[in-house]
């Protein structure tokens, strides 16, 4: 007999993937330039040239070095290079032993959840949130609780959060800059979150861990600063990926930081290693471990994303659409023109505009528009967005 939970996950692809696949088929029929696909967060700016240069240089290394296994936690020299880089950026004092290399941010989060979880535990996150959190929490034998969104600014509703925290709370998951809203949690928000978790941890005599999901950390605009969460809360696990910052989503490379200051940090890191083993996530791709170690001070040119954000935000709001202006990432979370976001998404498809309903992000009535596309796609889509608005007003 099959594992019915796994069958359920495998037989239903995500709404995002379904829309993306629909778009590929639709482009074959009407032409690629007539389908305005805002469905998927696939970076559209090229990887920095240093990535290609590092790959070409590394290909000269002996095959057994380049293509052989690394230790399960990652190459020690790579982890030291990343620790040195993070220390330079944030004034921390991490060593290689604080880092565990992963197959992207998905592995970072799922490993961290599995490492911390016992049956009956609960995790809390905030709408809107990345839908796979629910999958990773449930398959670890825990339950995901969701605080409702504050559509005014998409910061944290602390009254709602406090009501959800209980002795069963093992962790809280945050994603800033946020997918899908593009909002960055302010320093004030992070400080207040840390104070609440400290107080509740002492009340229940149980560490509450904070998982900081940060694949968009470098993609911010207008001088916005992303608070480095371990500064404010010691029981933080940082889950990072180079997929977005270096435009390498297909290479699947990232890391987990377990700070020494975290409660039971040595045991937590051992549990991270054990979870990686149990999930089959040992030895992240060695070539790209070495690539990112050589490119620790490299960043992508995000100016194209900012131009796209400004163009799309201005264009849609001038047409009458409602949206909180994103501070980071490359998504707009736009209020649908009817309460049923799925129905709105289906209506938009009639105009070959592909937007993701917010229901799967835990926030009905909104759609996610990914603007990591060409500027031409945004400009060409504006008449279609205008026609959609006209039809709803009529």
C-alpha cells in the first residue's frame, strides 16, 4: 500500500507550477510574446560573470576533488569561507562549525524543521507565507499554525501571534523579504518578536526556535536594511540560499547557520546533521559549494528588478489596483478584483495574464505577480491589465 500522504502531495502539483506549465503550453499556441507569465519566481537577471569564471577555473581541478563527495555537512574550507564572509558583513564570530551546507533554501528549512520536531509539536508562521512550509511541517509530524495577514502593511499581528503560542510551540518561521508580499520585517518588528519569544520561552521553560528563511536577503530596494535576526534573538537558525541573490535556482546551494548562542547549539547542529541524513540531503553539490566559496563578496545587479517593480507598481496602481509597495524580493501581492482570488486568476487567464491566487499563501483575496520578467513583458501586459479592470468595473 502506498503512503497516502506522499501520494496526495505528489498527485497535486502546486498552483504556481500548474500556471507555469499552462503558460508554456499557451505560448506554443499564441506565441511567447503574447503570454504575460507572472507565475514563477525564476530570476531573470543573469548570474554575475564571476560565477562563470569560478566554474571555468574550478573545472581545471582534478575530478576526484571537484566531483567527489564532501563531508556530509559540506567542505570545511567552503564553510570557513562562508563563515568569514558572514563575519565581515555582520560583525559575527562564526566558524565553519556553525555552517551546514544544503541543497538550497528548501532543504535548509525542511532540515531545520525535522531537526527540531517531536510528534505533536507546533510551528507558527505568518500569512502570506510560502506554501511548502505546511508540507515540511506536516511531514515532520508537527502542525503549522498561521497568524492572519495584516493587509495594511503585512507586518506581524502580535496579538494574534501571542494567542497561538503554547507549550507545544517548537518554532516560528519568518521569511523576510517576504514571498509573496515583498515586505521586509522592520527592526522594530524583529525586536518585538524576539521579546515575545523570549518571554514565552521562559514562561513555558522551553526554547522556541526562530527559523529565518532568507533567500531574498540581498534583494531589497530604496536603502531598506534587512535585520540580521540572530542579533536580536539567540535561538535563531538562519536558512539561506544563493538561488535568488546569484540567479542560480537550478544549482540548489545554500546553508544553515546554527549560532553558538542558540540553546543546546551543539545538539541542534547534530540534529541538523541527522535530519540531513534522514532526508537524504547529505553532501550538497560540491562544484557549487566551491563556486559560492569563491563568490562570497559577489552580488547580482538587482537594478532591473527595481525598475520592474516601479514600472509594474505604478502602472497597476494608476489603473486602480491595490497593493502594498514591496521593499524587497520580486513580487507584488495585489488585491484581486473580487473576493475569490482563484476566480480572478482564471479570469485573467482569458487575457493570457498569469497571476497566482493568494489562497495557497494563506491569504485569500490577493494574487501574487512575479516581476522577475523582462521589462517588455510588463509593458506589453498593461493593456490586458487595463481591460481586466474595465471588465470588472462594468
